[in-house]
């Protein structure tokens, strides 16, 4: 199916370049989504609901994404997702009503779920295990770079036209991502998985692996939760401190810029020493950095903590994708990854809700501290359960399994 050294062209054209291009469009769209809705008559509350359709669509499509990839193959699933995203971006830009806009963003979220799962499954198939962490951490890294660069491209497009032009940009990136997939050497991942005795759907896969999903899957939810909270903690605390939007944006951008730098070293450590050597320090670091946020009282203090958040999150680039690839059953990989991503996406949604609950109760700091506990809890869960299910947890587990 693949040689000892997976061809770079398969990896780059088949997943990494499409992931970067796809994330450029999403990154450009996300910052303008709420203002675009308001411009069309939405209240702030309605604009927030429309923006929430993106993660809602992703959560709703996680399990169907696994079933689709299992049925048509990872490569075709990426192509279908690129086409669906292009339709969604076009419908959003031309939307005659807020309902149409919300439905279009829901479609984009669903397409994003299919695209992410299919490229993850594809890379797991074409990459040898001794290079898996480096490749998947690079996937996480190029996604971060795309999300970082996208808003700047969007701002440039708006300066030349209006906000509708951002959706045209996103449409073009979705089409370009699909074209790069077409140019990649074709690998029939579906036939490789179905050469044995495949199952008919994700229900049987979930039932068979329910213990794993309830234990190590809980760790995945905790990781998603603190990462979801991390995305909102700087804007919320910056607003609490009374900082102007420009300062908040610069501090947020600082964290994002540092986040992009550590993906390859993280993957190298995971490949050589095991997944725990990155997963545990990353989650502990995120928890500690987030716990310090309420202790800051100035832009400089918040910027310092933003650096720590960026380092900790960047250190964990690709770790949960790598773990999922390690433990996914080869014949039922897409279905399993769909269930795994659903748990993680629930966590990502729960993180910001924890902060919002604290703010609603009159103590944003309390919400931040509650969210920060998810970091050490995730570390403890990884330490407890990962060695049980993955021989690549550490060098010790590899030695026990007789691996070099």
C-alpha cells in the first residue's frame, strides 16, 4: 500500500497543501461572519447564532463524515467536501436572508468536518508509523498557518471591495483545495480497508470500542475543551480589562504567531520519544497559562500570558490526531475517527461555554479558572489511559511491545 518512505508528493498534494488552502478561506471568513450578518439586519445575538452554525455543522457532520469516507474513500470525500464548501461560501455571499446565510454556514461547517476527517484518514493511510507524528503535526501546523494568514487576506479583499468579496475568496480556496487533491497520486484507501471483513456502519464500531471512547475519548474531550476556551480567553479578558480592539487583536495575533512555530519539533519528539512527551506538557502548560490570565491587569501582562498560551498550544500541534491514528482500527478507520472527532468537537464547544457561564454568574475569572482545570485533568487522563491503548505512548510501551 505504501513504501517504507511515503512519497512526499502524496503527502503534500494529497493533504497538506489542500489543508493549507482550505484553511485560508475559512480563516478569512470567520472574522467577518458576524459583521456581515449585522450588515444584513441581524442583531448581535442573531449574528452570534449564525456564527455558531459553523461549529454546529461540524458536530452534526462528524459521524456522517466517517460513514461517507468509508463508503467513497478518503480522496473522493475530500473532493465532495471541497465542492460542498464552495457551494456554501457562494450561498453565504449571495444570501438573500439571514436564514439562508445561517444554512450556508451550516453547510460550510459540515463540509469542513468531512474534509478534516478525510485528510486525517488519508494521511494515516499513506504515512508510515515512524513518521506519523511529524506528518500529522505538520498538518496541524499548516492549518494554523492558514487560519493565521486568512484574516489578513480577507482584510485585503475587503479593502478592494466589500465583505461579500471575502466569500468569493473562500469559494476560490475551496475549489483550489479540491484541484490539488485531484493532482495528487491516487490511492484507493477504501479498497485497502475493505480487503478484510468491513462493518456496515459506525454503530458497530462505536459499540466495539465503547470502553476506549469512554476513557481515552474523555481525555480527547478535555483537550478539546481547554483548546476551545483558549481561543476565547484573550478576547474576553482583554474586554474585561477595557483594552481597545486593536490591542486585543494584536495580542491574539501574537499568540497565534507563536502557535505556528512549534509543530515540526513537536512531531519529531512524538516520533522519537512517544506521544505522552508532548501531550502531557502541552496540556499542563495550557492549564497553567490559562490560570494566570485572571492575574493580569494590563496589556503587557496579557501579552506575556498569550506567549505562554501560544507555546503550550503549539507544542501540542497534531498530538490528538496522531493518537487517533495510532488507535484507530485500520478497516474501520473513518467511522472510528468520526466518533473520535465528535467527542473532541463537543469539548471544543464546551470550553467557551465554561467561560460564558462564569461571566454570566458574574465571575469571568472563575470561569477561566474552571476551564484551566481541564488542562491537568487531560494530562492525567492521557497518562492513565494512553499506555493502555497505544504502543506509541512512550518508549516504555514500545519496548514492551517489542518495537524499536
